[in-house]
């Protein structure tokens, strides 16, 4: 089933309208504009998510993320089998 669509009116700057008409064929403009708006809305949503997440990790809580060297050390240590814990079922 085709997605329901609605007709809307937008106002564009003259130069932008000219570029759109020169670059996108007549019967493809609505799809082109819909795709552009979809991308911009996703970017806006991501920006809002980043703003909400900003500051949730403090240096005090995650000292191993403080510098790139700390992160590399943390990853190396976490990959070292000597630092792995055995599952509770294996402990006797």
C-alpha cells in the first residue's frame, strides 16, 4: 500500500528555487524535497539526543576515558585474558 501523502505549499528563496528546477526533474521534486527534509529532521533529532546526553559521563566516574592513552590502556587491559573473570558456574 502506498504511503499517504499531503499537498503543502512552501516558500523558497528565488536562487534556491532556480537551482532546484535546474537540478531535479519536474516529477521528481517532491520526492527530492521529502528526502531532504527527512535527512534534516534526523540530524535535528540526533542533535537533540547529543544535547540530552552531554555531560552524563564525568571524569570521576570514568577515569579510563580521560585521555586517548587512558582509553587505549583500558581496552588493552579489558582484552587481556588474565583480567577476565570466570563465570559463576565455573567457580567451585
